[in-house]
C-alpha cells in the first residue's frame, strides 16, 4: 500500500509502492474530484434555470456525497493536525449527510 508520495526538486518518489502507481492513483483522484465538481455545478445550473428546490438539494447532496469528502481527504491528509480516525469520521459523516439529503429529495412527498 502506498503511504506517501514526495514531490521535490529531485523528482517524484513513492514510499510503499511504485512511483508510476502512485502517480496514476493521484491522477485518478484528481479526475474524480474534477468530475464531481462538474456534475455538482450542472445541478446548480439546473436549479438556477428552474428555481426548483429539489434540484438545489440534489446539488447539495451530491456535493456532500462526492466532492466534499475528497476535499477533506486532500486537505486533512496533508496536515498533521488531525488523526486518521478523525479524518475517517469526518468523511463518513459528510457522505452520510449527502446520502440523507439525496434520499430526502427522492422520498419527499
């Protein structure tokens, strides 16, 4: 399992795995982050066009489900202020809030 990827003037080095695999994993993470933001943006545009509240709630739910946990992993994974358990709990709470928001929209009478 890859533990760290170091970017420095000397190049890229990975601890716990190959450099190519680490770069590929970072590329996939970045692509998933960009795609989640783009889809959320389109939900917001749909809300602005129609003015319907369920569309806004879907945008919020999708952001909490996909984009926000990725940002939390990216930010909190690069600072030593929090522990791994706090990061995991924060990500799980965001994902749960996102799912509950989407379920509220789907099952709202």
